[in-house]
DNA sequence: GCCTAAACGTTGCATGTCCTAGTATATTCA
DNA sequence: TGAATATACTAGGACATGCAACGTTTAGGC
C-alpha cells in the first residue's frame, strides 16, 4: 500500500493529542488506533493466503467452525453467535459457499424456522487445506514473540469478557 | 449481536487447534483471532459514537488528519499514505465529506495531477466535536488498564514496525 | 385452542475496503 | 525535443458488514 513512513503515524497522533490537552487519553487512543491498524495488516496477510483457495476470511471462519462441529452441521443462528457476526453476514457467506459447493443448506428436522448448514466433502477438504496454509504462512511467524502472544491473549481476553462477549 | 456466550469461543478454538496437533501454533492463532474480534468491538463503539455527527470512522480519520495538518490541507496521496489505506478509499471518503460540506477539493498549484483536500470551517468544527465525543465516550474508559495500554502500544508498535509500516 | 409476541432467516440499502483499468499530467532519458 | 515511464486520481466491480423491514414459524398467556 506504499513505502514505509519515516515516523510512526500513531505515535505522532499521540503527541498531537497530548499537545491538544487530552494528556491522559492520548495513550488509550494510541493503543486503540494500533489495534485497528494491526488488524488491517493481519487481515491482509490472511486474505492473501486464502485467495488461492477461493476463500475469504469470513468464509474460511465459517468452514473452520463447521469442521470443528461434531456433526459438521450447525444452525445458522448458532454460527452467527459463535462467530460473533450479524446474521446477514452468515447468510451472505453461506450463499457464496453453497454456490461453490462447499456447504449445503438443509431444513431443521423439528424447528421449521431454522436452517442447518452442513459441510460437504469438498468443503471439508477445503477447510483442512486452508487451515494448513494459514498455519504455515501466517501463524508460524506471527510477528509477535511468544511472550507477547501470551500477554495479548490475556489482555484481549479480559477486554472481550468485560465487553460482554462471554462469561466465565 | 447476541447474548454473552457461556465460554470464550477463542479459547475453545485454541484447544481445538491443540488437539488437532498444531500445538505451538494454537497460541498465535488465538492471539490473532482475539485482535480481529477486539477490533470489531472497538469499531462498533466508535461508529456508534460518531453516528450522531453523521460521520463514520473512515471519514472521521480523514477529518482528524486534516485538522492536524498545519494548513488544514493535504494532497490525496499524502492522506492515503498517512491513513494507510488504498487511494480509492480516500476518494470515496472525500466524495462523501465533500457532499456534506466538510471538506473541499482544490487543484494543486504546481502539480496538475494532484488534488488537495481542504477542511471547511464546518468541517473543522465537526472534527473538534467528534474528537471530544470519542475522548469522553470511548478513550476515557477504553476497557484496558493503564498498564495494559502501555503493553499494547509497545507490542503492536513493534509488530507494525516489523511489518514495514514505518522505520525508526 | 387462539392470538399476540418472539425467533429465524432473507432481502434491500448504505457503507467501506481493495483490485483492475483508464485518463490525465509529470518526469526521465535517449 | 519527443517518446517511454512514472505518478495521481477516478470509475466500476467484488466482497464483507450492519441496519431496517418483511414473511414464516414457534412459543406463551389467556
């Protein structure tokens, strides 16, 4: 997206914020901005790894979720809850995965409102291959030291719990 | 988007990964997934704070950048580089901000290729008001302890530098 | 049993992001 | 000087996300 900047734009913004008189809020602002940017970088790496498989991150996440489900099938609303995305996003992903022959929709046996999503054989293979690619190309050299990984899991885990993602 | 889950879905995925035989990659996977989810939560908070101002995060970022620029004006490509987004994203944001009367395009005095984006008086007011709202509603209680904020800034700063965002 | 309220999935709309291609202008170099 | 190359911005398309509204189906209160 461009050549490296000579200085960290987020650190610069933090200094600006402090000069503006928002001293104690400059650090949280910088941390949050850094999270946004880091997500952007990681997403780009993931998408580029998945591209050869004809998958996007959203679709891969759904495949991976189904792959771990005991029966390889889940109701739409369950997938929405576990992936923490809007139901319309799941509808969108399932539409495309179904068109690619990786998942199939089927009616729920007892509840007429819900739709089950099921992995096809082709979908299961794609899920495994994509997972292997992500492991070797992204997670093996994540750009964080093992100690930092541990810190991130703790810090972000607490954040997500406080934000109401889960209880424990 | 739903009620809290009984268990942390990311911790669960990490356990699944370990059972699958990807032991040492499970932690980086969990950390990266947690960053994705944290970004999603923070973005939702920010968007909801900016909504009353008729702004999105992308447009706010551009306003804030212009507000800190010495002359309140920047070339498009400079904005693209500093915000680390694709040039077409800047075009999109400027289109909408211009329609709302918050910024104005003007030709570069010497280089006929480049377009300058300039903050209008209305735009400067909007930038200040939106910044105040973000400070009080998001950054004042970010959901991270001061110590964790410090760790995040360091960890993510190193990551971004290694990823080629900036040199130093 | 019936009728209202709630849940589920889908569609339409708005937004943002990136990619590819195209047009216009600058710069480089033979 | 003139052609080839590089740069800046824009147009159109693919994709993901969320909100609001809708039709269908189920559940609860009377």
